[in-house]
C-alpha cells in the first residue's frame, strides 16, 4: 500500500489571498473536470450522478482508465475512491484552517490492483503521485486566483 500526505499553504507570502469558499470552488471544479488541473489526466467525464454531492467519473490517467466515486463535502473536502483501474484506493483533498491560515491537505492510500503490474515500482509510483498532486494543488490555486483577477486588460 502506498500512503502519503502533504500540506500546502493556501495563501503563501506574495500571493493574493483566497478564502475558503474560493478554494472550495476550485476543488469542486477540479473534481468535475480534472484535465485543466492535473497534467497526467488527459480525459475526465461524469458517468453517473447519485446526488448533488456524490457522482462517479471516468478518467484517463497516464494512459490508464479509472473509475472514481467522488464525494463533495462542502466546504471541507473532496474524497475520490477508485472503483476500477490498475491502482485502487482513496484520495482526499481537504481544506484546513490552522492558526488562522488556510491549508490544503492532500492524502492518498493506494494499492496496485491484484493481478495488475505497473511499469514502475510502488516507490516510484508514490513519488510520481506526490509530484503530480503538488503541481495540481498549485495549478488549482493559480486558476482560482486567475478567475478572481478576471480577464487581462
């Protein structure tokens, strides 16, 4: 099993400040269409809607097909549970407040599906996931800041 957790400040020095609602909107948009936010995801589409806060999506990640159940717990967290694909498990994106500062925590607990083999080791996969998620967090926050700033004049 591959487990990892990382936290990033939502409002680092020099960046325009975002509030919880703005960050939540970015996480929700990433859940609905991850392509603009996660470089390794080349396709993302909703395939079933159970409620306003629960749906299944199909993604293509690094050339592999996955089905994920997505749970939106506004305004705190998004949980992705991998139902099908070569790597199964759970990924959580969470907005925390620590000492008055907003932080994004990304956690995952994943395992290679029994009977599947990947062209990388679990350690390499873990490193790839951490790198990809850090980039996704930064891209999400940048997209929210760009949307708030509006069109360039």
